[in-house]
C-alpha cells in the first residue's frame, strides 16, 4: 500500500507556503491562498503526525494547534466524521472560541498538568484508533482524496 509520505510531493508546496509558526493571522492568510487539495492534506498530515507521535497534547501544545479547525474540516473532507467529532470534543476543552494562539493553549495545558489533569487521556487512544480504523484509515483516505482531486 502506498504510504502517506507519498503525498508529500503534493504537499511540499503548501508546507513551504503555509506558516504555522508566525501567527494565527499569517497561517489563515497562507492557508486560504492554497489550493483545496493541499489544504486538506496539509492539515491531515499534521494531525496524524502530531497525534501519533505525542497525542492530542502535543498537537494542541505545539504550533500545529493553530490548524485544529482546519484539521476537523480535513477529516470531514476525507470522510472521517467520527475522527472529526473526536477532534471537536478535544477542542471544546479549550473553550469557545477555540484559541488559535499557541501561548493561550500552552497556558491552559500547563495549568491542567500542574493540577494533575490530562484533559485528553481518554480521547488520545480514541483519536489514534480512528486515524487507523475509521473507514480505510487516514492514509488510505488521504491517498484516495488526492487521486480524486489532484487530477
């Protein structure tokens, strides 16, 4: 089976054109200027990479947390509605509106850690399982999406 890493030729362009590191405003501007297929794969790849490496805490605590709403949309676009719903559940922990600013999210996560709370303890496993098990899985869904939309 083709691996998600095979998509990086598709997403190399946006990964160089979309900054998650500068500010939420820069990210949103860059993201909006990128073709839809690139947006979807960019958000899905970051979600999978961060969650499978260090859980939702890593995804939200790092700069990648800026794209959480876009990751929800990517999951929906990849026909993974249960994964999208679980990500929305995790985002709700931060309150509404969801804070795109990394410092705000870090402060909330640090406060929870100091209190001995892991807000994503249950969701981490559920989200990781869905990445692999919902439908054909995130990688196969992303590959099918690229083949459908990039031609």
